[in-house]
């Protein structure tokens, strides 16, 4: 049976290479003629947490964080039992309760995101995993669990702890940690713990993050403070409309409180220009990641990518 360190390296490399595959595949997609937008100012002015280190230039910004959120989290979380199917699709029969200090792990995130996002004709889907960075310092995932089918926000359940308290699979912030050994905290739906940092009651949604293609991420209220209806969003959960930062309108992704596939970003509608290595360090993981980060050099996981 493989050791914990070996499994840990496997999860890190698999997650990062999946994103390398997305980025490397993107240039082959047909592009539609559209006016390129600039997000440098919006990125610099966004309400990034103190746990985020940010540098912005004309073409991109660099996001660095330990992956942990800047807001309070639950005291306990449900985590999969080792070497069970719950590491892919969670269900009560193979989960257990852990304190947050054990369940949520710090990982050095170092991600470069374009500040000249360009919408493309074809959409790119990732089976599961991260799709963007949040101002809280954590990642946002697409709607699915590891099987690429189970919708996290529609599959919440609880277990009872020793004190008789119900501990949910997805917390009040629409988030939870990934299975060990990764343990990174991430969102699957509208995170009230993040929107409360930038929005006011009844007011419009403000930027709460950026997708890997460079387009901004917002909560579910429009510039007039009205709730954006799911039917108004495209297949990627995006829409072009005015926002506080872009009163003339910009294409952006919307996170919702829907317990459905429309809870978060479903696909990329923007061009991904560079491969991404999420986790960087000085150990063997770094050499494995950067070795696969060159243009055209990537690992395609069966069923991981599709375009439309």
C-alpha cells in the first residue's frame, strides 16, 4: 500500500497537471472576435485578504497564498476515510469527523492570471477541480466532486459528532476541504463569508475573485442590487452586464446560492494563455510540476477535458 507522502505527491501533481492540461489545450480553441478588456485596475483595487500577496503588471497578475481563507471556518469537517470511494464521491458510509485544524491544510499557491481576458467562441470544461482564485486567499472549484458528476451543493449531508451536533459536508460558506493529503479549502457555491467582506445588504455584488481565464467573479446581485436569475446566465455561469467596477459592462462569472450545477463556474469562456502550476515549492513536487509546464507539454487525463 503506498505511503502517505507518495499519495500526497500524487494528489498535488494530478491537480496541478489537470490545470496544465486545460491551459495547454486552450490555444487550439477557435476564438471569436471581441474587444479585449483590461482588469489591471480592478485586480489592484479588489479587497484581497491580508493573507494574499499580489503583484500586477500589464498582462497578468500573480496570486500567492497559503490557500487558507481569511474568514472563520467551522470547528469540524467531514473527511473521507482513507483508501475509500469517498475520496472521489462523498457519502455518509465512508466519512468521519475531523477538527478544522486537521482537515484544512495550508498549501503554497502561486498562480498567474491574465489581466487582458479575451472571450472565445468555444467553452472549455474541466471535469472537477479549481477554476479560479478568491479574495479570501482560497480557491473556487467548479460545481462537481471528484467524479465529475456529483454536484457538491446538491449533495450536502451531515454526521452527528460526540456532542450531538450535526456536522455538514459543505459548510455555511459553501465550502469544504479537499480529501487528504491535499486538504485545501475551496468553494463550490456562493460564499457568504466572502461576499460579506465587500457587499452591503441590498446592494450590488462586487468582485470576489478571478477565474483562471482572467474574467472576474461576482456574487448573484446585479448593479441595481437585484438577484441575477439562473436563466440569465450562460452555460459557464457567466453574463455580460454592468457592475460597480465596470459600469459599462463586462463579461463575468456569477456564483449563486442555487443547489445545482449553476452554483459556480461551470466552464471557461475565456482564453487560457499559459500553463498553470498551482503548488510550488522546493521539494520533488516542484520539479515534477515545472517539468510539465512548457507549452504543448502536458498530461491529458481521460475524461478530464472537453470543449464545445
